[in-house]
């Protein structure tokens, strides 16, 4: 990438990504620092990230929007589990209501960022439709999500080129694609498959039949689309207080459910099996098709709003096959069991390619950074990379709950630095600390990313997945010995900082 000729624009904080994390971060940061120069760089031509990218039928959340939405903006729709256009609309409103539009630069894809300790600044190179641009900033806040936008994950399927019909990955769904009257096989058992299948059987374009072909089952639970308690709270206490109460309620309920499932996995498994059995026709082979090898909540549970997925199975429009693929054939898929699945369309709901920090090449004082060498501190700072915070949310409950917490931590940290006159902070991890992947999940996408993502450790270096635990941490001391502050203008500041931490 060629360095642009004119003097780079200067900012205090650059937020990368205008998805739900980046927009939320912008709101917290602008509120905390009205005087700072802030910009949001978004590589795509629209805001919304995930909620603008995916176009497959039925694309929706699988969290309730009372916890997935922002703390500062009530979710007003009746449906607690919502389709992407509604989430996108909510994000547009958040931008408008908080006057963030002027900060967002669309079509600015960040390619490289280099930190200079001498200047306490990042030099950030972007690609735009008008050519390459460069800016500098004291801080980067990365709301870049956790997966590649340009390609979803598809394993190699023998004979793929022999198949005569269309093969579609949900991440690249052709808008308006007509599957009416077709036999569809969806490969995968995750949230995407569970969303797609009932959606492809409704409306004018309904498919003739949809088969979910899974190698490994997932936990799926019917869940009310409308949260009647939320409606009651809103009626009794008004929009804002009703939302806050619902959010509080759902956070603790979710925590309680997760804790119980983790403590008594066999009981959890038995309860889920019972619910599944009740939702399916008598004699349905629940033990083959709904019996994952892992414990409940080792991965996020798949929710089926108002049991739509189970209804599709009951009606006969959909079916599940648990088997392994031998190869694609001209007319479908040959299975290891010897059976053949006929198909006109194959949907590969086989997942995402995990990538943190949006594929940006990072360097610190001239040395390239390998993300896998860094350890995440308080879920947001990275060892060896000064003045960079990353938004990695929860993976077993609403992603955004964590992002709200770490945004507040970030603002408190920057306020502290401003008060003491520091312009940079780095975190140092004890090399002897035991580490494991930052996304420590059994899900395929997390497993595949082990070599390219940062690590987590113990104590403050642990990637907590618990909102109550994180909320407690946030209220605790802001500083500890891992933080190394410095100032390019005040020599005495660094040592003062260390003394302040110890005090
Ligand atoms: C289909 C689907 C459904 C999901 N449902 C849920 C759910 O119900 N609940 C839940 O908690 N989580 C869910 N998730 C996870 C979900 O992605 C996150 O919860 C959330 O949307 C992530 O928001 P984000 O802003 O952090 O990242 P994203 O939505 O991925 O947004 C990142 C933004 O950063 C931009 N960006 C990235 N790199 C660069 C760069 N180098 N330069 C400039 N811009 C860049 C991208 O273009 C994008 O706009 C779902 C994920 C998928 C794929």
C-alpha cells in the first residue's frame, strides 16, 4: 500500500468498525470525552456489520434484544428475538439519536496500523474508493468483530464440482434467490441452519422440502419470540425503566440457567431432551438428532422462536439426517451410511472463518505483531500492543453485554491517563502464566482459529464469560501492576504512575 502524500489527519481515538460494537463504543466514548477527536472507520458501505452482511432467509438474532441491545437505548419492538432488518434499524436510530453520523466514514478499510512509542501514536493506513489514506491517532478501539467478511467457512467436499444444482454459503446469499418448489439440503446444525430451515418453508418462495444434514447435533430449544414479562414491565414502569428491568431480569436469568447447566450438565441435558421430545411427533428419534456430544452451554444454545424449527419438522416440510458426507454427486449427496440425499440446492451452513482485528497488519515500533503471541488483559487490552483496545463480546450470552462493560473500562482508563498526563499504556503478561485460546469453545470456528487469535490467562488475563463477574471487576480497582503507563512529554509521569498503582 502506497503512503499518501498529504499530511495525515490526526485523531485522539479511532474506532474501527461500525457494527453494533463500534457504534456502541462511539456513543460511550463521545459521551465520556466530548472534546476528543474521534472517528469511526468502516470498511463496508453500510453500518451494521453482521446485521447488514447476512441476507439469508429469516436472518435473525438468537439472543434476546433486551440484552443484545444497548444499555442506553431501549429495545421497543414486541419481538425479543428479532430479524436483521429490525436490528439494523435499531442501530441506525442509535447513530441518529446520538449524533454519531458525522463521525462515521464508510468505505474506509483499514489495512495497516503501526504504533510509534516515540510519538505515542498509531499511523493508520486505509483503502478507500478515492485511493489510499493515512491518519494518525493516540488510541485504536477495534470493533472489528470476529470473522472474515469476504468468505465464510466451507470444508472441502469431494465431488463438489459434479453437483448440477446451486451451492450457496449463507454468508454469500444471492438476494432474491428463488428456491420455490426445490429440494434443499442444508449442511450444518448451528443457529444459521436452525433459522434458515423454517424460513425456507414459508412464504411465496417456499421450498418443496428442506433436509438438515448434520454430522453433530446441537442443542435446540423452543423459545417465545415475544417476552411477555418485558411487555408487562414496560406497561407498568414505562419504556426506559421497563427495559432496564427486563435487561436485569434476563441477565440474571441467563446467568442462573448457564450456571445450573454447567453445574448439573446431566440434568440440563435431560431437561432439554424432554422439551425436545414434547415438541416433536411421538417416536421421533431425539437421541440421534438432538443429542450433542458436548454439555449444554459449552456452546451457545440455538433458540427456535416459538418453536418454528420443531413445527417445520412436525409438518414434514423439514427433516433431519445425522450422517457423514462421502461426496457430492450430480443429483445430491452420497452419505457414509449408503443413503443418498437428492437435492436441487445445497446450502453450506458450515460456519465462519474467525479473524480478530479485521485482518489489519499491526506493527509496534517497526516490528510486526503476531496476534497469537499476545494475551488479552481484562478482555480488551493486548499484551505487547500499546494503546489498543479490542471489543470481544460474550460467546455464550449476548456479545454486546461484554462490549458495554469493556467500553466503560476503556473510558475510565483513558480518563485516568488524561488526569495523570500519560499518553500511552501497555500491558505486560507474565511469560510463565498458563495460557489458552481467547475463544475457548468447542465450536468448530473457535477450534480452527487457535493459531491466529490471542491467548487468555488467569486472573485479570482471563476472558470472563460472566456478566456479573465482569460487572464486579469493573467496579473494582482500575489499576494494577500489569499496566505500564508512560508519557512522551513528561518524564516523571511514568514513575508517578507506577507509584500511583502501588498506592
Ligand atoms: C448470523 C449471525 C447471527 C448472530 N446472532 C447473534 C446473537 O443473537 N447474539 C449474539 O450475542 N451474537 C450473535 N452473533 C455474533 C455477532 O456477530 C455479534 O454479536 C455482533 O453482531 C458483533 O458485532 P461487532 O460490531 O462486534 O462485529 P460485526 O458485526 O462483525 O461488525 C464489525 C464491523 O467492523 C468492520 N471492519 C472489520 N474489519 C475492518 C477493517 N479492517 N477496516 C474497517 N472496518 C472493518 C466490518 O466491516 C463490520 O462492519 C451472530 C453472528 C452471526 C454471524
